[in-house]
């Protein structure tokens, strides 16, 4: 019995759900399950997230500092920012359609699926980043936490970093509007 005959003759409850793949594979032995390629997508996404987390742990001195809410918040802001940039960068690499990854993942449709999950991960991490940035201000306005004291920022001695520090407000504004555009879109 071929696939078409099986689809026409089988009851509807067998044509959907977990029984469908088993029955379809039994009807035609040339059909291979898609699970290994899906595993490659999960492995690739998990490896990227673990690698970024490992780099963050190596670079962040938070583990050595005594516990403080503001230090933890600052560290989590940096972490979610790194995750956002890393997942966005990988999504851009996938947009080039690299042949090695196409073979590893099992075809262009799998690359599109990984691209989708990278986009979802980026949106989640950008949302967490934005929330961690804005939440203390909201909590202070509601009177739930005291307004933190802001000390003087360290002055940069390098002219390049001094120029970057003067453009921080512009970068924050552009990033915030880009986030709003991504959420509304």
C-alpha cells in the first residue's frame, strides 16, 4: 500500500498526531524522520547560548563581588545584551545561507527554522534587557525602593572611549526605538 492509498483509506484519527509519522513510515520505507535535523537545530541553538553564557561568565566579575542588587542587575543587563547581540549576529550569519550549516542542519528549511528561533530568542532577551534597565526607575517612582545614589562617572582618558561615552545617550535612544519597532512589527 502506498502513501496516497493509505491516506485515503485510513481513518482521520490515524492521519494526525503521533500515529501519523509511524504509520507513514510503515507505509513507505523511503520516508526518514525529521528528528535528527531538529536535534541539530536544538544543538546549534543550545551551543550558541551556552557559549555566550560561558564568555559572559569569564568576562563578568560579578561572581567575585559581594552580593548587591545593583551589581546583579548591572551584570544581568550586560548578559541579556550579550545574548541579544549574539543571537542577532547568528541570525544575520544564517541570512547569508552558509553551505556548511545548510548541510549540518539538513536543508534550507531547517536554516529558516533556526533563524526563526534565533529571532524569537533575540526578542525575548531584548525584552528582558529593556525590562531590567527600566524596572528600577518604575519601582522608585512607585516608592517601592529608594532612589539609588548616582555617583560621578569615571572619566575616560582615551580620546576614542571619551568620544564613545559622549554618544551613549544617542545609542540608548536608537536602541530603544529599534526595540519598539521590533515589538510593534
